[in-house]
């Protein structure tokens, strides 16, 4: 009897169990290795199509930044082909222009053209610095590390800088930002009386400071041994450096220093911003993952560093990690593993009520084969383990063994009726192979549009479609190629040969009860529904209309994004405009006392 290619492939694997077992071992072993080594992150890293132009404008107001920088950049680049949108932001001391590129255009080519146009602008104000043009990188916050203590602000800031520098030298960590600290500020105050006494003006003092705090190249000295670069290094960084700046050289050779006419204080900028950790002064370090860095590895490495650091800290200081986003990734991983184990157990128990234990076991094996097979190919499709892809695993968990159950039950029924042989097993498989396969293919087709979504949104959620489709494809492979080989070569006793086994008696009792329900209740009801097909169709159409009416009438509420309790509590205080900082601090203290 001639077979179609699909049935011939099924038959070949069924009669060659070594090939089927080898395929299963490759999928299980390869998937296990891939699952252990694949990159794990909270969110998928995607390449953005946004170009950022940043330009410092020292001392400028937002209005000055807009007129002197942003407008000129916008006018220079607005007609470049491939630009979809330009968003400009001006703030005190700097401006930023974000350029979104059309999806079909090469971002690097557009960025080169933008750089050429911006570099050609010659009318920027004098106090502007060279613009920085770069493609916007995807950076993910991994965790926060707070250093805190009842110590001087300068001591705390220097300690935070030390911790930050040590963190970025850890293996796998390259980016950490300091948050919640005031910037250093050197205050130079000259009284009007002093200016009159030494016959000076503020402009002359300012010019002297600029001259005395400057690094300049001074050319090169050529020699037989090579060129020696000469550079004057006079940049002042701290108060004592400014104290030695020469304001004026008198005719008698004496020098008037800045410390002679001014009060110089090393301190911090005046601001009402402050940061506390459990009620103690703190500075926070934001640890980031960049590019292909593993967030789980970063989290583990930083936690180990913190444990070592705590042992060397004085009693009045502390260091603590918090807002670790890998908590969510680990939770989703644990949820997937737990659901996989529970799903496999439930599938086995349910099938064991009707089928032989060996058959139930091999059907259950379809779950790990499909999942690990998907892990095996995920790197090929550039999909990582993240919150999005793990959602795809959880989504497909309930349907991934449906075709294996159908194939296994059909083969078992045919085996019971005609006896155990390879031909009888194959006959049962052939009966449902095509409809079961098309049932899975229709589900794959339902998820295919996710892969066709363009832009950043499509790149972000495409992992769901890839994971679901791979799981379903491997479920077909397992149920049509691997499962029949196991069923064909397992040894099964006749159903009535062992009547002393309690489980066999319970299984037969449960199976016979289910058959009675089908024969006496379900089959007659189905027959009546088929005879009155228009009435049956009308009932279901009415139920559909009723369901739509419940939604449209607001009786059944629809909430696309429900409010779910978060793991982190945030309290926002809105004070009246002009409220003194002291009043705000008092309100914050009351909130802290209520929380701590």
C-alpha cells in the first residue's frame, strides 16, 4: 500500500526506534545545554532607530539653549531623507535633540549625514561645547546600591565614588551611575571693599581665574631621541589650587594671590535635593547592563562584592542593594519550571486514568522535548530568556501536548481493538496524524502576525511568537516521529490479563464509567444537537450576542491593564508652590516614621 511522504516519514521513525531515540536525546541534551548557557535578561535588548545629539551650553537658560542650539540643529537636519521625527529638549546648561529614523532606512547612514550637517554649523554660541552624536543604546537598570551613614557629606560622596569605581571593575560590569548626590562647588567671594582696596574689578578677578586654571598645549621639542610634547598643566580642581592663582604681579615683583583678596570655600552646590536610606543620609549607585551583558551575572557579582565590602566598613556606614530587577526574572523562571512540572504531572495522572502507565509517560515526555527543543533553537533566532519569552512558554504550556494526547489515545485504542503491533500502532497514528497536525498549524498561524509587527514594538514582542511557534513545531516532531516509535516498541500486556492489580482494576472501573457517560449521556445529546443543527447554532449565536452585550453594556467590565500591587511602594508629596524646604522635610519625616 502506497503511503504519502508524511506517513512514510512517520513509519520510518516508528520502525527505526534508534533514530527516534537519538533525535529525542539530541533535543533534550542540546536544549539542556542551551538552557544553562543562554543569555538571561529582564527585557530583550533591541537596537533602536533613534539618534541622539547632545550639546552642552555652559550657563545658558533653557530659552538660550533653544534659540542658540536646538533651532539651528533642527533647521540643519530637517530635510534629511529617512528622518521620521525630531524631538528637542532644552534644559539649563545643555540641549538634546532626538532623531527618529524611518524603519526601512539605515540608521548609520542617516547618522553620518546628521553628523555632517551639524558639524557644518558655524553659528553656535561661544560657550557651547562640541556636540556628541550617537545612536541611542539600550541600557537596562539591574539594581540600585545605596551607601549611607552618619558621616560628613564629602566623606560619603568620596566613598560612593570609590564604590562606583570598584563596581565597574567587576567582571561583566561596565556601567554604574551615581545618583542623589550634590555636585561639588567651589565658592569664591570677593567683597566690594577688597576690590576698592586693591584697585580691582570683578572682571579682572574672573579673567585671572580663567588664566590661572587652564591646561594648554605648548608645542613640541624635537630631538634625536624623538619629539617631546610640552603642555602646561594649571587646571585648578580644589580650593587650595585656586588659592595660589596669581591675580596681579606688582611692579616690585610681589604677587597678589587670590587667597589674599577672596574667601574660597570647597563645598557643594546649594540645592534642596537630598537622599536618605532608612532615614540616614545616602548616595545611590545605579548599576546598568549594556549590550550583551548578563543581568543575572551582574546581580550575583555585585551582591558578592557588597557582602565583602560590608565586612570592612566602619560601624557608622553601610551599603545595601535594592530594586534588583532580576528578582522578577528569577520569579518568572521559577514559575515556568513549576508550571512545567505541574503540567507534566497532571498530564500523566489524567492519562493514567485511561491509558497504560507507559503510554501516559511517553505522552508526558512531549512537554520537556518541546520546551528543551525550543531552548535549543532560541539562540538561532536571536531570542534570549527574558520576561517576554518566558511569557510565551507559560502561554503555550497548556496546548503543547494536545496533539501527543490525540495521537497516543488513537494508537492505544487501535492497539486494544486489534492487538499490539507496529502496523496497528501506525494505523492508529495515521488516523489522526493529518487533522492533529493541521490543528497545531492553525495555532501557529494565529501567532504568526506577531512576527510581522514592525518597529520597536514588534522587535520587543516577537519573542512570544518565536517561542510559541517553536514549541508547537517540536510538539509535532515529538508526537509524529518520536512517540509512535516508543509506542510501537513498548511491551504492553492485554487489558484483561491482570485482574489482581488494584490500579488496573481502578483504571478499568474509571474507564468503563467514562465510556458509560459517553454512550448514555454525551452521544445521545450530540445526536440530538446534530439533528437540530439550526437550533444548536442559534443557541451558540445567542450566547455570543449575550456575551458581547455584557461587555458593551458595562455589566462585564473590561480592563486591558489591571492595577496589580507592586513590590515597591512609592509615596509622592505635592506641596504648595513656595513651601519652604524645612516644611517639606518635616512632611517627609512623618512619612518615614510611618513606614519604618
